[in-house]
């Protein structure tokens, strides 16, 4: 039943509406497929390590490195050049752990991230820094993190740390839009 519902959503989302601009329909259908690609996350609690899949969405992003003739505000459809050329991004995510870190296999987070371009206006290398609030394993720690992105903003490697309780989180993120 879930598979049929999933296929119905995918088919409906990829079918352009009558009279709709075909360019926007293609953009939405491409974006929707890429949202199913999860980020890979390892969370190290004081006594154990857990692997998780994480899906992110960006409800709001402000780009300070984009051309001044283009709007700097983005919602959900965050163009990669707007992100890696310099931006401040608010994102939310959901996690599914492969083993139970607390009373549930699931977690959520809210993050505020700055992307600072380093090499080739961020296309080849950018620095990521931010703060996040994770709700997982019956706790709600605040994480501070830093990392790097490369390959035109597609690949992100972030290291997150919570001092109380002491938790380390390493993530390999694939950011399409």
C-alpha cells in the first residue's frame, strides 16, 4: 500500500499541470526526486554510535553572494550557486536511525548554517558553520558545527558537537537544491 501511494505521488508530481510553464514543471519534478536521496550521518553518544539517514529541507535561505539583480531570498528551491557563493540558511531535517539510540528510531532537527566561499566563489571549496537543535534519543542537545562543501556545493562534510550531553555527529550530505 505504501509503495502504491509513493508511486502515485511521484507520478503526480512529475506530470506537468495543464497550461503550466514546462520549465517550472521540470524543475519541480527534478527537485522532488532528489529529495529522496538521504544524507549519511553517524552519531556518537557517550556509550554507543548509531548510523542514520537524514533528509533536509530549506524553508528559508538568504544569499549574500548572488548577483544583485536576482532576489537573494529562497524558499525550498535553493539554487546551488546561491548557496555556495555565500548564504545564511535555515533548514529542518528528519532522521531515521538504523538502531534505536533511545526510545525511538526517529529524530528531528532545526539548523542555522552559514556558507562562506573559499575557493572559486565557493564552487570548489566553501566553509560551513552553524548551530543546530536536535531532538533525538530522548534528549534535545544544541550542536555547534563546522565543515566544508565542494563539487559546486553538492557534497558537504560537517562535524557537529554537543558539549552537554557530550555527543559527536559526523555527516556526509548531498545537497541538490
